[in-house]
């Protein structure tokens, strides 16, 4: 991986493939490796950027609180470093929240947007409270508490569960805790959606146990021109469970 210093952190990323720039942003509490299989199916069509968000993978983080917007700033700085003006931006779950924050702040740099197993709505009060409680648990007990709780909800596929659990267990307490708090405080992006002037693709698993498929359908209702790809039987990580179908959906933004 390459490392670039941005916003007071070291941001790690991998770049592969040729073609139109496309950034794949991982979800919580994973890292760029969650995109491995899908990326191998996209690299002949796109110049792929696979960053580790701050606090995850090989990227460092800061002690104080930060936001989805700060994470978006990290990615904008990465694009600056690489001399890339515009990119398709794809976000899985939390990565979708970062992608929406990026689209809010840097719309002129977005040539297309895909939300994979994500949503535009902010957390309701009980969900917000739950994230802060989990952040405290991570600080006191380690990331294992999140690995145990989330892995069964990611997928019914045992191999996918094993891979995801191993990735989660590698993450830092500071990164996982910081991201939980940042997600809890994220802005609602629902009213932002009608302003999008770029193509949008929504990819969701019909069996997602973490973010219901209805969240994608709600976005589609606001953005009739968006393309909704519902992957039958997929859980929360379709790019790991059904990489071919996910890659084909993303190629619509080529």
C-alpha cells in the first residue's frame, strides 16, 4: 500500500487498474480488503482507488472527535495528491455516509455515485445512543465485542463471516470507537439527494440484516433516475457475497 500524509494523519491506499477513476470506500468496521474480489472484476474498466479510512487498515487517526465530513476531506486530499479532479465514488455502509459527505462538500468532483448497503437518513436517537454505548465498550473491552456482534449480521455465508471477522479483529480500538461516534453525529443527507447532478446507482442485498433494503428504496423514491440493483439473497456485504453482480452494477457508472 501507499501512504500519504493528509489532515494530520497517514492515509493508506491502493491504486490498481486503468480507465475512469473510481474510488471504493469500505464500510464499518472493515478496511479496503473488503473490496478485493469486486475490485479484481473492475480493474480492467476503472482506475481504482481503495483507501483505508482514517483509523482503519493501515491508516492512522487522531485522538479528538471527527466527522464523516473530515473523512471526506481526507479523500479529497488523496485525490489532490494523485492529481485526480473527478471520480466515481462508491461507498459501502459507513463508506456510503462518507461518500454522501463528499458529494455534499465536493459535488464538482463527483462523476457518479454508488451507495452499497447504505442509507441517506441520520441515526434516530436510540441508534445514536447505541453507537456511543458500543464505542465505550470498544474502549473498555476491545474490538472483539464488535466482531462478535456484527459478523453474524453481515452474511449467512460462513466463509464471508470468517473473512470479515478476521478483518474486524485487526482494526484499532481508536479507529472503531472514533468511527462509531462520527456515524452517530452524521448529518441527514435525505434533503441533499435532489441536488445530485450525476448518475446514482444503489446496490442492496434483499437479506441485509443491518440496513434494511427499504432504505435503498426510499432513496430511489426521491431520485427516480437512480438505478436500484437489488441482489436477491445478499446480506450486508454484497461485494463479498456476490462480487460479480456488485461489479456489474458499478460498471453502470463507467
